[in-house]
């Protein structure tokens, strides 16, 4: 996604440039309301099986689809009743826990190192000598 655009309140570039306005961007509630309006318009035009495809079996998707022929989801390569595999979800949860644990250990190690050694201070003899210039500004001599 266009994170740089979204962070400053702009819509993603794909939404902005879509010539048919088929792609929309907004909150989940706004998108569901818009999709229901589109389904109603399709129903008025004779598409009696029009539906909003946003399956609950996978916790919703990051995209929703308004499907004119909701009775033929396989024609759109959409599963009729998708479910997320419990093993895959458990593995992802385990990886998340592992990542948080590693992050915690890294922060703990950083804090302990800081407490033991403190901040790094440059030795005076290692610092480059400063020379005074005519206008009084300091200039660093390079070796």
C-alpha cells in the first residue's frame, strides 16, 4: 500500500488513478455500507444473487468484493466457505510470540550493556584538534 500517501491523509495511488472508480478506500464500516449500496443497485438491475464477498471464516479479508453472481463464486476464483487452517494460524501466533521474545531479549541486553558500560565517550586525545579561523569559527584539521 502507499503508506507514505496514507500517512498524510491521501488515498492510495491505485485508488486515485483507477479510471473506472472500481477501487475504493476507507474504513471497514464505510466500505461495507458502500458495498451494500452497490449490491442493492445490482439487485434493482436484475442480479438477484448479487452479494458482498467478505468471508467471516478467515476473519474477513483485507479486500471485499461485490459479486454480481454470488451463487457462482467459483467463476470468480473465490472459495464459497473459506476457513483458515488452524495449524497455520497457530504457527503464525508462535512466530509472533518468538519475535516478541527476541525483541524483549534484545532490549534487555541493550539496557544491561548500557548499565554496565555507560554511554561511549570519546577520548580527548582521539578527538581531532580544532583550529581557529580568521572569522572566529572553529575548523577541524583532518589528518
